[in-house]
């Protein structure tokens, strides 16, 4: 089953906590703190793999989490780093941050990778908090929390040549005679409901050809297979527009051509800037010579290159492929509007990390919140005065007390941080 879109939740590993330990070796009086740092949490990494063709596995498994880092240990030993989690996706997968809608990475080469959720940093052990006035710190730093993110995976096939055309015009047959691909072929519409790829070998060169499911009028608004077809031709360099000129189904080839061009323009007008070759197919079984001739004359007025072919017998196919190869070799990428890129630097820096916010809840309790505040709060040893003082000094330094006083805080009021409540005193 071909799946070209999936949404998943990725969660990095939490950083390990720093250790609170003291050296207790014989003959070493006042050994002091020796708590080691916690290990960094594992990251979630997406990697392009040339052996994959679909996002099916990611469609049904929605949550992925890397390993947490281990806590620090005595004798200044570091905790083990959490193992990274690698998720393999097909080449051509676009990674989009769901919250911002910004592109994180377009994985277009085998082995391309991107870290979508970086592991939390390990907390520092109590050895780092020793000072001239704090000889025996009885607290350490908690590990940084895991990062959780929802991402959208969108697969757009990477092919040099894309086959355009209404259902049952012979695209799958053409692909099968040009490559070793074996698509399902039958005499009814929508035989092809998933994209098929094949490699064309020609004059010591090769290129990838894609037969993508046929479209109908209204596809650009989602009718029929809609976007499932159209988005997969965005990466192609050359378009081969296959038209049935036999008249075997009573269709008008000129009208078919116009309708598909209209769908391309409505979906993405830049697609019309790509080189387009017309393959007038089924020329071996023409039922209406007049209609076929009208089509050839119409395309001549349009200035398009037309090749009369029969995919079934191979007539004219070699000439068509020669032209496709020529167009590929002389292809110049048209300018298109670039997608906004995700700002990894700003995400890593997280300007709001140290920001403390506050409010008064419906019960009159003054509440303080903040990412760094939560981390320090979780590191606090409430049985140790030095640890409590460290927490309080941080709140004062970041303007937390001033903020609450601006909201009306006075002596005796209740302040809450996380699930802990205490009575404020001006003393």
C-alpha cells in the first residue's frame, strides 16, 4: 500500500539528573561533593533510505520516543547517554513542523538526515555547586526535559520524467516498455492507483520515469485521485503528456489535453514552465483519422513537440525517449517560491526558557511558571537551606517576586510553583 503522508509525534529522551554524593574514602577527611553529571537524552533523527517507497509504517505507528539519559553517579562519574532513535523514511520525504508549518528538512538524497527532537541535556552533579561559602552542596541539577514535537511527513516522488494523462491512455504500458517496471495494466480506468517508478537506460545514460495515477477534471480541487497525483509531479524535470489519439473510447484528444493543462495551472502554474513533450499514443489503432489529424494540427499551432507512438507495439517510443533525455540534460530549474524554513537555531536557544511568568488564580493563589524555573524547582532539595536559597535567589534575579508584587502580593499570601505552595514573607 502506497502512503505519501503521515503525522507523527516524536519525543526526545530526558536528560539524566546530576548526582548528590560526597566522597567518603578512608583517610580523606572532608572529602567534599563528588556527584557526577547526568547523561544527555537521546535525540530523534529522521534518515532517508533508498530502499523505502512508502510512509505506510509511520501512518499506523504515531508515537516515537528516544531513550532517557541515565543519572550521574558518585566519584564524578557521568550517567550514560540515552540512545538516539533513528526513523527511516523514503527519499523525497519533506519534514514539516506541524505547529509552525515550516519545513525542517527535505530529504532528497540517500542518507540525508535531520534531528527533529534533540535530547535533553544532562543535569550537573553537586560537585559543580561547591563554592567558598557552600562547601557541601546538598543539591544537584535536574536533567533537561524531553522535547515533544508533532511533525508532518509528506512524500513527493523524485523522478526525472513524469507521465501525465487521463486514465487508460497508456501511461502504465509506456512505463513497462521503457523500463523493467511491471505496473498493473488492464483495460479499465484507474488501473493505476499508486505511483510506479522505473529506470530508463538509454545511450549509456539513465533516468527515472514515474507513472503516477491518472487525473480527472477537478483534480486540482481534490476530485478523483486529486492531489495524490498532482503533488508527485512537482519534482520532475520533464513532463510527457500521454494522449490517446485512437478515438477508441470516443474521447476528444484536444479536450483531454486542455483539461489536464487547466488542472496543472490551477494546482501550481509553475508546472507549466517545465519542458513538456506530447506523446500521441495508440497510433496503431486509430478509429477516427479526422480527430487524430485535428489534434496534430492543434499541437503544431501550440508549438509543442509531438511524437506519434504506440506503447503497445513500441512504435515511436525510442524517438520519444531520446527527446526526453535531451530535455533532461538541458534542464534548468525554474524559480519557485521557497518554503519557509524551520529556525533550528532559535529553537535551540529558546529565548523564553528563562522567562518567568505569573498570575493570580481563582482561589487567590499567586502562581509562578517558567521552563528554567521548573527545572531548578525539580532540582531543589527542600530539606537543605542552601538548595532552597539557590531557588529563591533565582526567582528574585529573574524578577519573579517583583512580578508578583505588581499583581498585589503581600506578606502572608500563598505562592505556588508546580504543585508546591508556600507562604510568602517579606522578612
